[in-house]
C-alpha cells in the first residue's frame, strides 16, 4: 500500500491507497463523481470496487491520522487509463456523464479501461490517455487547508505515476464551484465568465444552446450548455482571443 506522511491541517495527515471499505466514504466527498447516471447507485459502487483490482486504476485518500473516523477523510483522487479510441471520441463529442460512461463500459463487459497488456503496450508506444474520475477536498475546509490537501493529492499522483508517459488527461468539472477551485478564482467570477460565454456564443451561433436551454431538467441543462460551448471552442479556437 502506498503511503505519504507529513504535517498539515494542524494535525498529522497522510495519503494512502483506498480499500473496498473506504469507497463509499470517499465518494461521499464528491457525490457527482459516482457516475451512477447509467448504472444506478448500487451497481456504480460495485463497479468502483471492481476497479480497485485493475492495473489501469489508481487512487489516493488524504486523511487526518488522529481525527474521528467520520471526519478523517479530507481528500480523494482517482484516475483510470482508457483506450485511445474512447479518449478521442470523448474529445470529439463531449457530453455530461464522463464517469458514468467509463463505469458502464466496465459493468457491461466491454471496458474502455486498459488491461495490463494495453497499459504496457501504450506506455511503451503511443503513450497513455487518462480520465480523472475525481479530485476533491472535503467541503468546509479553509483555503489554506484546501491548498494543503490539493498538494497532497498532487504529490500522490506524481508518486503513483512515475514512469508513465501521458498523452492527454480528461476531466469533467461538474459544477461552477469545482471550476472555481481548480482555477483559483472566486465562484462569482466563474459564473460571470460562463454567462459572458453563453451570451457571446448565443449571438454568434443562435441555435447552439437552444435545445439545452429548453431542457426541463435543470441538473442536465447546465452541463449540456457547458459541454456544447467547450465543443464549439475546440472547433473554433479563434474565439478564445481577447474580446
């Protein structure tokens, strides 16, 4: 089992690899990462558990050594290596529910997750494509503590993946708060920038966001709009020039 040690959060903190009994608590730190949209909660958790034994899956828990069990987990990250075809298809046609599609492929017996042979072959040849299933901190931590946990997750990622050759990393930011944390800016700033993007894209491509705006499901509407904007920007990078 991998471990890392050092002081943080005013108490001893460490990272380690998860075991089956940890998974539910880990995923409770960020429920949107469960990927249960296709499989449902029970099968999704079972599929997460099956990933623990695969060489293409790696994960790390950041925990406080002397905290009560219910409060000890302060960070969780998990990644999985996927086939090049799957990665290219996701980039070509991005849509909400990245984790759910990865998990459904595993549960359905046609995994897009690399097996040991594929992992070795790709690492020695065309390099590897990685899906970041989750990288999160417990809600309510101070900015300094969030920085410490993020540093621990980054350290674990680097240590676990020594010797791997990366091609690209895919990650689905599930909400504005997550984007704000990843970018190091305020939540209102993220929302303001998304609104500005929607306004600009709406004027340039009036039909692009129409279906997403009409969606009655608010939980789906936001991610659909964001993915359509990102797909448009990949095809038209000139739109990223200063306005």
